[in-house]
């Protein structure tokens, strides 16, 4: 039986080459100057450029606002969908997931079309609106999943012990749905912080996000500087992941798409 | 009342979510270049989608004074090849991912302790990595190694971000499996390979199928990773084609028809999958009931 553990080896080697090595290379490039010697100059350049720093801060703001809006709008939806007495049909949940199967660029362009149609100016408001549009399903689905599996006897116990509906919700249901919330937050925050094309299309290049800054630098051949920027984003993502997984590590919640 | 409010909330959200898609669908039935401008019902965008325009150029016949300019019919061959590329890449990448991921899942399942944890951790990295980082890091790798970017690099990149999902789809099936069945097959004289093929594979088949489907959709949907790994030889998938198109200003009208078709395919297949799963659940219950009936 144990001999088959060696079956993990090809995948392990594959991951080393295509996941670990590229990340190590980003780090190496980030700490190299144009002559190829070790230096912190790329990171230093970033912190000296006011525009780039501001773009990063702005992107974080946008991502936080988008994530919060998705949570505020998505949680009630997930809650309603999970309650058998409020929603009996399985069709609605499928309807919520379905937009995820449509190419994100097509969805974005459709949103732009909607704004054009309603004569809504393309700008910051449109950007946030469009992002919430695009990423709402990613918030609803994981929360729905945890709420659906939630053992109803906890809620009944709270009821028996005299909790009113609001107390039940705040002190029992929300804490029990935390794994879903954290994976939903991750699944919305990650793409919004790192997006580049979507923001370009939604605002006709009026608003620039950090992802666009990275992409521009790489496209212009500034690989060392671009790598340094990527590294900064990587650190940001790492911190977010650690924060949201600091509770219980749930191996499978992050991939619970299908 | 409560139920009414809840339903109203859900359906308002859904209406908002689907509004852009509905607009695209409605305006796929009119010829106008600009979206939102209705110029009468027509299915020309659909018929255009299935006719390839001659080498993507408008051909003008110069007859002395008079220039007869024939209107371009059909879509450019570049859109056509973008669709082909998307499907081909998705198919190859998801087949390889499914194979690699299933084998890996069996391996990881049989690992213990720290090694298992390490593999889980490795497996999580590509899923948590933002697309842009995956794309850039692979781009740097390919450039450093000196690999010419094209089909091969896109497929390698797609395998990289698809395989972890296959592992996650197959793993629960392995955990649910009774390990004794494999041993029993060996005791009954099956070779390890036979036992593998006849016992383990049927057990994990469901996970492999959903891993394959997930990989396929992830690959078709991918944009950022493809953009960085496609090189600059003019190779495009649907995503990168749409991106380039949108940046040039305005979406090719035919893409409205294409999006509608894709959406309908997704709608139909999801409906079928759901109907099938409900049906097979019912059948299972019936079967169990029947067994119970016999036993008593």
C-alpha cells in the first residue's frame, strides 16, 4: 500500500519546476538591479515613486470596499438560499453560480454595455459596481455551502435557551458560518486586488489599479522592477491568506467551486 | 410576508446580475455595430459567426473610376482560430491535469505526516496565487529557460493552475473509499495494476470527471495567465482576443452572438447535470428501498 506514496513524486517535481521555481525567480529578479547584482534598488524605487505607492493603496481600498459590499449583499442572499422555508427551489442557487461559467471579460464588457445603456458614467463608481457584479457569486457560493451544512440543532438549542431571532443570528449562525465567510472573502479579495484588465475595461483606462502597474512594467521589459512589484503583491496576498485562515485551516473550502 | 421579502431580494439580485447578460443576448439579434442601438431584428451576427471572412480583409475591386467595395461578410479568421485554440488548449490541458492530478492524489493520500502536509501546502499555492502572479512568474521562468512561448507554454501554464483542483476533487473520493477492497482484489489474485484499474479508478471516477470539467472551464475562462504565456507570435485564445478587441475600442458585434451561444450551452448543460443528479438520487433511494424491502 505504501509503495503508492511514490505516485506523488511526478506531481511534486512538476510543482517544484512550475510553481516553486517561478516564485523563487520572481524573488531573485526583484532583488537584482539592471547590472544583475544584488540590491534593494527596485523595492526602494517603488517606495520613492509616489504614484505607484498611491496606486497600491488605492487598489487595496477598492478591494476592501468591493469585498465588504459583496459580503453585505451576498450574505443575506446565501442565508435565504440555504433556508428551506424561505427558498424551496434548487434552481435559484444554480442561477447564482452560473455567471461564473461565463468568461469574465465577456461579463465585464456586458456590464460596460449596461452602463452605456443606462448612461452611467464610467469611473470609480462604475468600477466598484462592476467588480461587485463580477465577484458576488464567489461570495454567495461558499457561504451558502457552509450555511447549508450547518447543523440546525444548534440554532434550535439557542432558541430553547431563550435567544431571540437576532441573537440566534448574530451569536450562533454567523460564527458557525465563519469558514464560508473567510473563503468567500478570500475568493473576492484576491482577484479584486490583483485585477488588471477588468479595471481597464470598466473605466476606459480612467482608473488605474496596482495590477495594471505590474502588467505595464512587465510589458515594457522592466522585469526586475515588475518582479519587485509582484513580490509586494505576493506579500500582501500571503498576509491576507494567513489572516483569513488563522482560525481553522479548512483544506477544501478554498476550492469548493464545483 | 417574510418569505415574500426573501424571494423578492433573491430575484432582484438575480435580475441585476443577469441584466448585462440579457442585454448582450437581446442585442445579439440586431446588426448594429454599437451595443444599445437597435437597428431591427436580424440573425446576421449568428450566420456571420459560421462563415470565415477571406483572410480577414475587406477586398475592394478597383474598376477604373468606380470602387466597388464589398461589405465584409463573416468573422475574421483570427476570431475563428481563437475559438479553436481555446478549445484545443482547454482539452489538452484538462486531460493532462486530470491524469497528473489523479495519480498525485493517490500518491498524496498514501503519504503520511509532514510529507502529506507539505504536499497539501504545495497544492494550495497555485490556487491562492493571483492569476497575474502565476502568469508573470511562469513568463519569467519560460524566458529564463529560453522556451519559445506558444501553445506549449500556455498548456503547461494551464496544467499548473488546473491540477490542484483535480487533486482536490479526487481526494474526497479516496478518503471515502474502503481501503480493504484494494487489498481484497490483491488477495484474489489481481496484479497491483489490475487492482488499480478495476477497484480504485471506478471509485474515484466521479472525482476525476468533476476535476476534468472544472479544469476545462478554468482553462477556457483563463485570461491573465494566458496573456503572459502566449508569447507575441499572434497566438490568441478567446479571452485574449476579446481583450485586444475591447482595447481597440468596441467589441466585435459577432462576439455578442458568440457569448449568447456559450451562455445557452452552459445553461443547457448545467440544467442537464442538475436534472441528472436529482434523477439519479431518486433512483438510488428507490434502489435502497427495494433492497430493504427484499431483506425484510
